[in-house]
C-alpha cells in the first residue's frame, strides 16, 4: 500500500462490488482477501448490477434517503416495513407511510423482475 492514494470515495452496492472483483479476476489472479470477498459477494448478491442501478434511481426519488441508506436498502432488500425501519434506524429522519410504501414497492418490483428473468 505504499504509494497508494485514495482518489475517490463512493458507496457501492454488493452487485457493483461483485462486478469490480469479477473484472479484476479476468485481468489477473486475485489475492486471498479478494477471493474471499468475491465468494461472499457471489453468495449474498440477490440481484444483478443492472437491476441494482434501476432500483437506486427509483429510491433516489425519495429525497430523504441518503446515499448510504439507498446502498443498504439495495444490499438488504427489505421485505416489510419493520426490516426497512431497522435499516434506517441510524438515520436522523423517519419516512412517512407513503414513502415507506414507495420504497417497499420499488424493492418488490425489482425482486419480481428478477423472478421473471
């Protein structure tokens, strides 16, 4: 890590991280930690990157949601209001009932689209 410098910081979803490591694996051999991370991401990635990006666009329409909250919702894909509230527990805001329903509807639509593929 000597000489390495962080040039950009961005929160990414599990599907995006999986894509990064998949690309890296095609270029050359992954290190031990990278292989473990790739195995984990493969096991826990429930949607593909394309669907994750579409869901992110839908969730960003709810203006109260922070970038990290959007990423966590995409990673965990809550099925009901209780699961969503647990994800948003540390945020300094609470969503209105209509906003909660919109978020859960977007997640359900994404999971439904995945089931059809």
